[in-house]
């Protein structure tokens, strides 16, 4: 093909792509307050963008693993995982480190806060209350950049198609690449596609494309009524970032794929499908969720997961007219042990304490580390408040068994406070406050014991433990 004809074909194909709607750039809005999210959505709705919302750092991290965002507007002050921590996670992950982040915050405008935002990976830093014109101007810059990037990717695809459609199907590609005809039968599979999808020694050629989606024998009418045929016939690309595909041996795996038609303006000739096995990505997503929900030292639930579980327990108990309890615990004089024996010994002590707590409760009870030497237990489905007293006595007794640290036998003494739903609180916040208050009453009475928030909740002999005062 001479240069003049090649240039003509490039322009013609590029115009054809431009006639079809470009995919809208995606913008992620992260704020723990719904009213702030609604305000941002109103400000940005004039832009030709697809808006996603998240009310926590965990939700934001999960969304970034499933979508390609052109921009993230990220609130700094959030419970659980704050904006700086979310940005650091994204900046440290190879799949998300290039996403632009604009911090939106009501924090002080001091240089140290701004510098912390940039160190966490932000490209800009806006203070509340927001100026709508400034916000729109900055967002438009990144959306335009994203559109140009997408257009460049489409242009490169056109050039590859013009060069030769089968050069898309390269043997050295790290993704599985399939070619299929107008009837949906696979005509080409690169080595990676055979490795991902075929049984040992099996070949994909001749199988129908819909077999990969769990369909058996597919008729021509079923194929032409399907999403893939319609997308190809309409000269559209099709992308799915999270689906299940089936191998020839009948097993399945999580995958993402992109599909595009051959020579779209000359009628449907078939197409090309690029497949990636996303098992590792899904495992990373689960690891991130676990990292955001569990304490890394003890393996117990963290504060955020506990509070969410407590809110669910309140809703369930209110519906079914049940009672449950919260036990809040603090290790007596833990700081003294930490100072005397060092942080490594302190960490070992925390892990031992956490394991003993788990050994004292039922499987269904939720044990959490709130931070430092503070712990909490959610005990649902109790018949009597005395059940909680028995559990608290068992915990105080079992955790006091000496443990060897750096050649010394140390005892772990514990103060505990107990709150009951609904007697001591109607919300998660009220119950935690009541249990915390009761725990400090136990400390005031000499430590190494427990107290109920409401003295009338349990017989007098269960009001406070009678173990010896804690000493190191």
C-alpha cells in the first residue's frame, strides 16, 4: 500500500471511530458524608463523565481495582482509613499509582498538611469550602487528558488493524488473544490463549466463542441475538473488567476481556478478543479488604469492622426485640511493660492477649483490637446479662495466667466494662461510650476487674471482679 492510500485509510478509519461515542471518563468521589458527595455530583454533572461514589477508604480501594479512573477527588478526614492512607495505598500499587488524586479537605492550610498530601501522591490540594469554578477547571484538565489518551489508544488500534488484522494476534503477547469469524467460531488462538483456556494439549480453534461464557451448543440465531454479535455488528468495542470465563476442561476462572470487530465499515467479518486471567487481581482485592478490616498485628477485627458489625447488631436486635452486650477491655499497666521490656515484647504480649481473648469467647462473637492496648467484644444472642459477667470473669482469669517475656514471667491484668443493648444505649456510639465508661469504673475500683454500666443489670456479686491488684 502506498503512503497516500495508507494516509487516506487512516483518516477514514479514525473518522469512523470518532463517529462513535468515546467511553466517558470515570471520576471517583470519596467522602464519608453523603451530603458532600451529593454536592460534588451536582457541581460535576455538567461534565461528560461517569461519576462513582464511595463513603469509605475501603470502598474506594475496591472500586479502583475494578474501574479505570481518570481522576479521584478524595476527602482527607474520614473514619477508619483516612484520605492520606488511601492515597498511599493507591500510590504504592502498580495498577493504580498513575491515577491523579485531588485532595479535598477542611484541614488547616498550613504547608505541612499540604506537603503531606503531595507526599501521599496527590496532584492537587483544594480546601473547603470549594470554589465551583476552580474545581470545574481543574477536573476538566484531567478529563481532557484522559480523553486524549483514549483517543491515542484507539488511533494505535486503527494503525494495527490497517497494518494487518492478524498482527493483533501475536504469539508473544502476555494476554490470551482470540480471532473469531462472523458466526462466532474461533479461528485463531495465540499460545497464551491456549494456555489460559484449553485443556492440556487441547486447541481452541473450531470451538464457538460462547463456550467460554458457559454456553453449550450455540445456534446461529442465539449467537446473533447475543451481546457480542450486536457489539461487533454495531462496530463497537466491548469490555468487561470482571467476569467468569470457562476453560475447555470445564473449570472456570475470573477474567477480563476486550473485544473489537474486524474491518467494521465493510460488514461484520468477525473480531478479536483479548483475555486476561485476573485471579491475582482478585486475590489482591481480597488482601486489601482484609488489610482495611483486620488488625495486622493480632489478626483481630479492627475498629472500623467492629463498629460496622455493632451497627448491624443494633439493627438486628431492634427488629427482633433481642438484647446483646459489648465488653470493652483495657490491659492494665501495659505501658509499663512496654517501656520495661521493649516494643517487640509488647507486641508479643498483645498477640498473646488477643489469642486468649479468642479462646474465651464463642466462635460467633466478634473480638476486635481498637488500637494500642484497647480491645472490644461483641456478644450477641445472650439470654441473661450474667452470661456476660461469666465471660468477663473467664477473660480476666485466663488473661492473668503468666506469660514469659524476655526471660521474665509477666501477668496480664485486665479492666473491662460491660454495656447492654437496649438498656445502656440505642446506637453503636452510645453502647461503646457506655462500655468505655464502665471500664474506667473498673479501673477506679482497683483494676483487674469488670463493671456493668448499669449496676442493676446484674447481681451484685458480678459487679466487679475480685482478683488481686495488677502489678509488674
